[in-house]
C-alpha cells in the first residue's frame, strides 16, 4: 500500500507524458476525504460563517459534546457543538429551536461528511444579543429597577460579606487575597455558582437567594471575571437582574473588565469595574487603621493634658482666695472659740472640709502633672491671657502664642491656621 | 453598643471579642467626650483610661485578625461545570 502513488506525491506533469491515453488515477478513500477537507479548509468564507436555522434532534452523549442537525425548509447540515463551547453557550440547543450559529465548516474525514463546527449559538428571532440587551434594559429601566433612588449606601464597617462567584478560576482567589490584605476582620460567606453557560442564570439566582436567607450579612458581592458578551450573558438575564435588584442588603456587582456593563451592574447598589475592585469597595482600608487608632489615642492624651492644666489654674485661684481670706479666718477663730463655748462647731467643720478638698486636689494634680507628658514631646500652646489653645479657629495669623515645652518656653506668632476640627475621623 | 456601664464590667479579653466597628466607635466617642472638656478631672481620667483600654482592644483585634470563610451549599451541586438539569 505504501508504495502506491498518491494524490500528493505524483503530480500530473510526471504521469502525463508516459501514455497517450492517461490511465485513471485510483485514489484511496482517505486521500479523497483529505482532498475535500483541504479544499474546505482553504475557503475563507467557510472558515467563518454565520448560519441561521432550526435545531433538530440534538444529542448529548456522555462525552459532554452536543451533536444536532441544523435545517431549514429545503436543506440540512450536521452540526457539532463541543463541550467547551457548550459550557459557554447562551442557550442549550433544543429540538425546534431557531438559532443563529457562528462557526466554521470542515470535513470530518473518518465519515466523509462535512459539518458545521459551532463556536457560538444564540437564539434567532428576538434579534441579536445586542438588540435583546437593549430591549430588556429599556423594559427594566422603565420598571424602575435601575433608579438611583433605589441605590443604598454600602456599609462602611461590614462584619459579614456574602460573595457569589465561581469556585474555580481566579476571581474567588482575587477577592480573598484583597480582603486578607485589606480587611481580614470581616467574615466571608461564600455561595458558589456556575457563572457562564445556559445553566448559569438560574444557578446565580439560587446562590444569591441562599445568601439572602442568611442572617447578619451586611453586603453582597456578585462577581465574575472578564469574557465575551456571550460569556457574560447570564448577567443580562432578567432573572439574575431581578434577583440583584431584590437584594435585602446592599449589593455590589463586579463583572468582567472596566468596559463591560451588564444589566446586573445597573441593578446593583454599586457597580465595581472588576471583582477585585468590588472587594475593595466593600471594605474600609485596614492598612490605615493602626494610624487612625494612634491618632485617636494621641487626641485623648492631649485632651487630658488640657484638662489637667485647667484644673491647676482652678486650684491656684482657690489658693489665692484662701490667702485673701486668712485674716477672716483668724477673726473667725476668735469668734469660734465663743461659739464652741456655746457648743457650736459648725463653721470650723466647714473650714476643715475645705482644706481637705484642697489637699485632695493637690494630690490629684501631682499624679497628673503634665511634665511627664511634656517630656514625651507634647507641647502646650498658651495665649497671652494664659488660656490653653485647643482650637485652630480661635486664633488668627499674627496672634502671639507661648509654647510650653518640657524645658523652657518659646514665644511665637501664628503663621497660618488649618482645619476647623470638624473633619470626619475616618476619612 | 459598648457604653460606660458595659465597659466597667467587661474584662479586657471580653472587650477584645466585640465587633471591631463597635470598639472603634466607642473609642471615637470617648475621645470626643474628653475633648468636649465638660467632664471633671476625675471623670476625665476615667475616660482616658477607658480610651486606652479600647485602643488596646482594637489593636489586639487587628493583630490577630484572620479572614474567616464560610461556604454555603455543596461543590458537587454548584461546581463550575454546567449540570445536566
């Protein structure tokens, strides 16, 4: 068999001059089919065709592929939809379904048939995907599903976040990575779902509803990585869009890339450009928290220091008042002696109580001496009238200030004031 | 929420088990009360101590935070491959 001439290694020019009447060349079946195949493969139109027709007798063998006949009133052609394309398909072929198929025509040599190899299959009749998308978008917008007034704010400090996405692939991993780095204080409730193909829409709806049935979820994230319009199609399915708009808690949708906007995005409380961005939008930046906490502690220390200084001035004033009163105390003592004679000791008792109060204040002051705090690098700014400066709005540029340091004081003037103290702590 | 009465009876360990956001809000409110300057010296000292406890509790929570994940449903039913339904 091997030495027989074949179509390929015996060109016509060599065989032609040998005999006046050429002997018919005998081809093997394999050669015939190969020639037909190469002819079809060379045709640029057949390599990239769009065909509309009706699906007939689809079969789904255990291999996971799908085979069917595509026909119209006069003709039919065999079609093959392999497992990977089937998983991505917007619809699952059904008998009698009118479809538009994009694919290529090739010969299947072992059986000597040509068939349509399907790359994508979409329902015909309702027009193409873009037209259906637009029609549904208008319908749902008219029903108010996309209204800005329905958008709820995303909780700033979530404790539990629900996530619906595929358990395989990079998206789930990206989301957990972002949250581990950014805000590991949160608990994730993962509700996995198929996110592409004909079964995706009901699966996503089920996964969302499983989350909605959970208690204490603060925010829901619905996410999927990038893909073709067909890949992302389930996020344009009315059931999914309605499930998103029915979310009992704020929901963030992050599907595909920056440029992909699905109807589910419109129905969400917040649209994220990517799944990772959804995770970021759902949480505060935990890497800033140590700084924010440190700033709060410093403010508490500064406030207490100010309080102690106030108290010292109060006690000093009391002391001066007491000094002014001393002659009267002497006189009072004289009178008291008389009063004691008559059995009255009330006034003396009152004076004793006052002294005890003063002594107690002194003790408290000692324990609270600002010196230790000043030694740590804090300073107290005082105005000429001796009042402590706490609020930048109470001074103007050019006002003189005295800055008390751990050792010595500095006389200075205000250059410029910033802020009014009403800023939000966590912005 | 964490109020003064609750803070008075909680141990530091119990305090550190509270939700992080509650701890931060309590700390924030404590600082604001101190800054308002309407509290007496004794009360200010108490508030300050309270603020330090809340600050430590927040730091403790941050330090040992580990992303917790709960998964709903079964993988077999909800895997990536389309089911035959």
